[in-house]
């Protein structure tokens, strides 16, 4: 292990993280994020930059629709399955990684032969498995939490390493895709996921918690346990409000990705070469995500619910300002702030769920959270794709701004009503 590796190990294993297993979880999640970045860049190169702009829109719309519809069906099943098999969480996480490795090899052949019938279902399966990993990782966080690290800080530390790893993976993937092609990048990703799957099994055994059925043989006691899955309406008002705020931020995030992408591709955002402009926008989004994780680890906020509302307010104000003065550089600013709000808001939401939801249904709740946020992002992406056909800038941001304002006002009204009704 070289000097960078030793320095990374010291950071990831600091403050007792080496003893509880948090350090290993950080390294595993960083590997998972790097693999996802390699897949994303490979598919982006295959779906967008090899096609005319008009044809790319059709491919992207098809991909977004395929990813959105099944998630509405998967939501009631993924989380409950993970809750039911809490005693084997290490093996479930390993299974998601190993399966993605095998799917990478299949997608490589589909990219090489332009076989959309194979590519899109495989990409969907990779997405579902990635979300299943994220659900499991978020659910086990309290079990690997060192005594000296608050929950929000631990989540932020994982997110920081994951974002840095994803950024490095995206850079490597971009270079390799240009050199050897996206299909070979996908093939090279397979051993990365297979190795990560092996390392997942080596997480500490206390990650696997006993099933409640084994601990509560009394039928009456078992009957009093909470239901094994959650919906948007049964997670409680605090979690529901945080989910709604994050969903609004994800709609904005998906909208910005595809709206700005096609504005640049159509050369409606002047000032830089399209390739350079896309690189600048991607760098701004990456920097915003890193800043969100850094702020979360530094502030140690005692009110993550207020943090969620603040991030939504910040995203709303910035989008409104960019709608009035829309240029490439204001687009860069709104992309940076949007990514910051998305990163910080999600970390605060994770802390709320980990604090408010019991162990026995935590995975189910995270499953609903991930599904809702994915559907919100896809909806925003489709909206941005459609709006890019009819407007060249300000009007599109005005539409998304109106939605953000309405959601923010509704959430503040809900919070005020809830606080007024609470007993003194």
C-alpha cells in the first residue's frame, strides 16, 4: 500500500472507525461508488455522444421511463426482504456487488452490438441492485457507529469518500472510454465489483442483526411488532416532510442534468465549447456534492429536519435567481448549489430515518426513500428533456422554480401546523 493508500486508510479508520467496522464500510462504499461511476460514464458515452442529438433524446427518454416504472413496483418488496434477512446483511450486500459485476460483462456486449433490448433491462437491474446496496448500507450504519462520531458525521464521512471515489472513477472511465471504448470499460468494471463482493463478506459480524422472529417466539409479542414495510403515509410526519423536501430537490436535480445537457448539445448555452461546458457543469455538480458532505460532517446539526428545509430553500432561491439571469455561468452556479442541496439534504434525511425508524423496519423505510427519490429524479429528468425542446433557458428554470416555491410553502405550513398541535 502506497503513501496515498496509507493516508486514506488513516482518514477512513480515524476516531475508532477501525474497531467498529465503519472504516471497512467506508472503503467498501467507495469501491461501490467508483464502480457505479464507471458504469454511468460508459453508458453515457454509448447512449449520448455516439448519437445525433435528436436520437439521443429518444434513447434517454426510454431509459428514464424504464428506470421509473418498475421502481414503483419494487418499493414494497426490496426493503421488506432486507428487513426479513437482517441476519445476512453482509451476504446481501455482497450479492448486489457480485451480480453487478456479472451484469457489467453482459452490458459490454450489448453496448458493442448496440443491443438496446439487452442493454436497458441490464442497466435497470444494475440500478436496482445499487439502490439495494445503498439501502442496506444506510440501515447498518448505527451498528458500526463509533461512540465518538455522531450519526450525521458518520453518514457524511461515508458520502465524502464515496463522492471522491466516484469522481476519480468518472475521470478514469472518461479517459478509458475514449481510448478503448465504453464496452471495454464495462468489462474492466466487472473484476472491481467481484472483488468488492468478497470484501463485503469480511465486514464485522455484528453488521448482521438477529431476526425478530428468532428473538420473540411469543405470538402475542410478535403480533405487536410494527408492519414490515413502510409507505409515504406511515413513516410519521417528520420523516414524511423530510422525504417530500428531498423529493423536490431531486426533481430539480434531474431537471438540471438533462435540461442543461441538451441546451449545451444544441449550442444554446454559449461561452465555451460544448465539451468544455459539459465538463465545467459536471465539475460544479461534483464540487457541490462534496461541499454538501463536508458541511454535514462539520456542522453536526442537532436539527436535521431544519437542515432539510434550509437546503430546499437555498435551491429554490438560487433557481429563481438563475431564471432571471440565465447564462452558462449562472447555470454552473445553480448546478453547484443544487448538488450541494441534494447532498446535504439526503444526509440529513438519512439521519432522520436512522433516528426515527426502528431497526426492524429501517430497511423498508430506506427502500421507500430511495424509490421516491429515484422517481422524483427521473420525473425531473423527463421534464428537463421535454422543456429543452421548447425553451432555451429562463422559461424552463421559471417552471421548476414555481414548483420549488409551492413545495417549500406547503412544507413550512405543515411544520407550523404540526408544532402548534404538539403538546407543550
